[in-house]
C-alpha cells in the first residue's frame, strides 16, 4: 500500500480542487444541509453543568485541598519532619516544630509536632508530591474532596492548621469504620 | 388637519420605537441563547429567571464603562457616527405597515406611522445612509484598522445594494406600486410574493445578510485582522449604540422581508376572521402573525450565523457581482416575459 493511500482513522478524505459549477458556487444547497445539522442540535440534550448547583463527578484520585490526618485515637500524625516542604516544587509549605509535652500525649502521636503548619494555596500546584513524601501518612490531598474556595485577599489563601487538620469527629468516625471492618 | 391625528401618530410612533428597542434588546439575548442551544450549551441563565434580565445587565455594564475618546482630529464625527447608525436603524420602521387597521374611538386607525407612496424607496434611501454611520465612525477613529474595516463594510453594503435593488425591481414589476401598504394588501389571502418570486426572495435574503453585516458577510469585524472592526476605538454607550443598531437593523430587515415576501400581516383565513370575529380581533391577530414572522426571520439570521463560516473577501465580491447581479437581472427578464405573457401580449 502506498503511503498516500494509508489512513489510520479511516476517515481520510482526498481534497479535490475541481472547479465548482454555477449552482454549487451559490452554496445554497450545502448551506441548507448544514442548517439541518445545526437545527437538530437545538433539541439535543445540553451538556452544560451548572456549576455551583451541580458538581461534576470527580475521579477517585482527585487532588483537592490538603488535609492533615489524625490517627484512630484522634492524635495528629504529623511530626514536623519537613519532608513535605522539602519535596514541594512550589515551596508552598512552611512549618514550625515544637516538642510534645507529657500532658499533650493525647494530642500528638509523635514526640515532635508541628506547632504552625501553613500551606499557601496560591503557590500550591496540587501536584501531590507532599502526600507522596510524607513518611507518617499525615498529609493527603486525595481524600479531602474539598476544593479551595475563591477569596478576595491574598492573605486568606495561607491555610493554617485550623483549616487543614481534619476535624476530630471525622477522625473518630474513621476509627469506628476501621474497627467495624 | 385636526390635532387628533398628531396625537394618534405620536402615540403610534412611540409604541413602535419602544417595540423596536425591546426587540433589539432581546435579540442580543436571543442571539446568545440560540448560539448556546445550537452548540449544545444552555447560554446565559443567571440574570433573572432563565437569563431574562441579561440585556438590562449588559446595558448597565456598558453605561458604567469609561467614555473613551481617542486622540482624533474629528471629535465631532466620532460622536456622530454611532448616532447616525442608530437613527437610521430606527427611522425605517416609520413606513412599515404593522397591521391593516383598527376600529377605535369611532374611527379607523391605520397601523402605520405614515403611508407614503414611495415607502420602499424611502426604506432603501435610509438604509443606504447607514453606510455613513459605519464609514464616519471608522474614519473618525483615526485608526487604520477601523478605517479598513469601515471600507470593507461600506464596499460590501454598496455592492449588495445593487443586487438587492434589482431583486426588488422584479417584485415591483408585479405589484406595480412602491407603497408597502399596497404591497401588503395585495398579498391578501395566500398570495404571498415568495410564491411568485422565489428567486428574487433568495437574492433579497442573501443581500439582507450583507446589508446587516451578519455572518457569512460579517467581514467588518474580524479579530484576527482588524480587531473589533470599525468600532474598535469606541467604548461605553457609543459602542453600545453600534451594537444596538446592528440588532435594530436586523429586526427591521426581518420586518421588511416579512412584509415584502411573506405577506406582512396577512394570514390564511383572514377574510373569514374579519367577517366572523370583527375587524379588531382579526387585525390584532394580524399584528401577532407579523411579529411571529419577524421573530422567525430573526431566528433565521442567528441560525445561519451559527451554521456557516464567513466568506473570504474576494469570494464575497464574486458572489455579489458575478452571481447575484446576473441572477437578479435574469429574474427581472423572466418576470417581465411572464407578466406580458399573462396579459396575453404574446
Ligand atoms: S501539592 Fe505539591 S505544590 Fe501543593 S503543597 Fe503539596 S507538594 Fe507543594
Ligand atoms: S506532613 Fe508529613 S512530611 Fe510534612 S512535616 Fe508532617 S510528617 Fe513530615
């Protein structure tokens, strides 16, 4: 088979440069055919998703807003090792570490914890490398299912622990589910 | 002449003005809705129920924009350009017969602002002044892209006016009058001109697209070559006037097509309706019918716009001069022969 005749899609069409007849060059018939195609679309189902009211179904590995995990006992997983900040290509993560006091054993799982943990959501590119880097299973984007909302001030996009750490009630619910399984 | 006729006509003109404005306003919404539907989308639906307040929102936005004046030596012309376009678009509605007549307050009111004998000539005279609005605007913008776009629009409108006029001559040979009211009356029953002048109708329709600068002849506006076209330098409500004039003239040209070729306010069974329901209900129905026809043609304009790509400029000129004009002349000759033959002259 010659290379000119090959077609992968099977939809290849030879371009013809033949001269148009007078009737053809008035374009009327072809225009009419085209209009029949468009009018049929007037009645087809519309594909628009009306966003705030309807939300498109997301993939299971969709990377949304980060969430800092707690373990089954409701203690924060993060040990402020800084690997997430190191792996972040956008340099979006900062943290300040602190030592856990004996009285705080029920709050933090490891001896060292993040006193301040901030992610700048304007810098973040939602690549998920922090999630991959974390040795303590502490930071996840794939499980939050939350979108970062739009806001007016740049300062508002620096999310601290108040917004990132998963709620205690949810941690308890997860633990119950795990026990049940 | 008594005063009542002035009041009567005054009210009538005011109503027509309001209707033209509203139709033009809602054409902008309809255009976006039709575009969306033909592309399997929904279209603007946030302002009001189903987007019904969208034109108001657009108007408000245009009003609140900065009124920018470019550094041009022709400040006066710059301001006059959009005004000409707008007034021309509104002036033609004066001679359109919107309905036959209404019997109110003990006298017959003719549903036409003025019935001049040469209404068709008036319409075409006014429409050709519309070129000046675009030309002056493009010229006074002191911007070469605006000027080029205005030149394109002007030469296109002038070339297609020739074919349009020739198509119309065949119609006038049949009707024997220049008055739109007479032409409407002649199409009583189902004697619509489109059945007698199909070729003339198609030529007229194509030329109307060119006259209103609509796709496939919307070469005046071209992002790739000419930016926004002749209104590139305009902003705020002056720009709004140009856009508005475009839609108003679309409405008017739909009206003219409906009146000239599709029987105007006539509908089948009108004579029966007048006899059985009386003059007023039958004629009100006639107005409604006319507006249905107009709306169909406005929809038709949009339908075509979202179906076919535009012509190249040389194709446009070839279509106008080499196809439509010979076809229109042939149409005149055939019409003439048929008229003579029908009169038994052969
Ligand atoms: S998702 Fe990527 S960019 Fe965002 S914080 Fe994590 S590593 Fe940085
Ligand atoms: S989130 Fe994970 S990687 Fe980041 S500091 Fe905490 S433990 Fe380390």
